[in-house]
C-alpha cells in the first residue's frame, strides 16, 4: 500500500457518501432519520444536498492535492473526530438519527484509520 493509494481511498469515502447525499438527498433523509424527523421537505433535501456538495468538493480536492504527512494526519483527525461526536449526540443523546447512521460512523472510522495510516506511510516514504 502506498500513501497515494490511501489518499485515493480517503477521497473515495468523501465522494461516495457525499455523492449519495447530493444525488439522492430524500433517500438519505428517509433512511437515516427517525420516522418523526424523516420528512424529506424541500428545505431538508436542500440542506442534505448542500452537505453532499461540500463532501464532494472535499473529495475532489483530496484527489487533486499533494498530501504531506501532516495533511493525512489533519484530515484523519479533523475529518472524523468531530463527526464521531455528532453521531453519538444525534443517535444516542438527542435522538434524531437512527441506527443506519452507523454507515456514517463506519465512514468516519475509515477516515480516521486511513488518515493515520497515510500519515505513517507518507512519513516513511519521505525518509526513503
């Protein structure tokens, strides 16, 4: 495995989940929100689409940027830890989202693991 391959995997997570939110916002809302919050109104679809568009932009930038070890580390930490807190809060503390949000949790875990792995790999590649 190379750092550039991990960068591609990291970008793919953003592109896949973000593209889903952008292209099928009503599906994401109906699938991930508790029934009492799952109205796919125009406003809700708009907001979900905006969220998806930002993730697609991030994934696209990740595909075209040159990652340093610090870039991997920052994306791994900043791209996952705040979202873990979001998942825990809105699934368990103040329930708005249902158990399907474990998909998001898995994506965030993938971002964290890939970021830390990429950080380690790119550091060792720089030393070679």
